[in-house]
């Protein structure tokens, strides 16, 4: 799959992430960053590539992320998965995390999982209330 910094690609990444989670559940594999990248990129997912993706993930808790950290299901806890996808796009395209289109990534989540609560929609309006 060719990675681009647009909504169409992000929808495919969200769906691929959920597909990979189901695939790993059927194989009794850990749904962790290392296994996901190995599944998606094969031999191109070297230790350096995995380290770079893990180092790029920004979490609010400011906890370091390791390759064997298990990701929660994307439908239930999208934030950690969003940061993972954001880091993958940034590393593959060799752009900074701030250059990844977060609005498109959040909209893509709503398209990929229409029955789930959207990410960051009306966040400001809720704070004002």
C-alpha cells in the first residue's frame, strides 16, 4: 500500500489496522507495534524502522513506547492507534509529525468506523459548556 498524507489513505490505514487486529486474534499473535509493522512491511520493517516509529509516537502520558507494547482495539480506544498511524505516516514519508494531516486522520476514523464516537469533534464546544 502506498502511503500518502490524505484522507483516502488514512481510511485504508484504519481499515487495515482493524483487519490486522482480527488476523492476529485468529492466529493468537500479539497486536503490538512490532508485529503490525512486520505484517505490513515484511523485511523492510527492520529494528531501526520499528525504533523510529516507536520514538515518533506522542502520547499524552509522555511514556516511552516500545515495539512490544500491545495496542488496544482501534474501535474502542482510537487515540493510541491514531498516534501509531500518525508515526507510521511520518516515518514512511520522512516528514515531521506536525506535517501529518490530523484533521484528515480523524475524519478517516469516522469514515472507517461510522458507528464509533468520532475523535476530537466538537472538543472546544464541550469545554465551553
